[in-house]
C-alpha cells in the first residue's frame, strides 16, 4: 500500500492505495499494447517472452526457460507446443535423460528476431516516458520482486 504516515485506517483499504492494483492495471495496459505490436509477428505476449529468452540464450532446457520466465511446466508446455506448431522452435528429448527436453530455435524462429527488434522501441514510444524513467521503474520493480520473493509472511496477524 502507498500509505503515508498518519493515514487513517479506513484509507488503508482504498483501491487507489493498493500497489497491487496499480501493478495489475499497468500489466493489463502493457498487455493491450503488446497484443497490437505482436500481431504482425504472429506471437502472443507469453510466446514473445519465450522467444526473447531463446534469442538471448540460445538452446535451453525447458526447465531453464521456466525458471527464467517464472512459469511452471503446465503453463510453459502449451506455449512451446504452439511455437513448435508455428515452426519457430523445435523440442528435442535428451538421449541421455528422456525427462529432459531442450528447446531450439528453427531458422524461421531465429529470423523472426530481426522483425521483433521494433517492438521495444514502439512500446517505449507508446508509454510517452523517457527511457531513464522506464529503466528506474524496472529497477524498482526488480527490487520489489526480490524483496517479496525472500519475504517470510506470517499468514496470521
């Protein structure tokens, strides 16, 4: 909550005081812009995130992609299946360990990177904010995420 010292208790539960609501609203707004920007690439936002990881890191085990994106296998597997059906990635079982699956970009998936290069620039333009403000926001969100990841929250007051 974005409460100030001396704020009345009844104000603590105001919707406009909830950081989670502001983050959710921003996420939905970003999602709407990404939907438009990614349409020509034939990608959804979650698929775009998978492609970003593969463009950055190359071939990766499914488990590592899930770790990078904070997605469980139940969410990630259908994404990978659709990317494979679109001809952008290949999934290959490890001959040494049948449980391990590596995801590789196809030539088409690698080539898509060139077309995707305009997405971050167009998103930046859509926000109307200076790149420095967005970098500061990202850094602050990373700090909040780290703090919440390591927080021990007592379920009872």
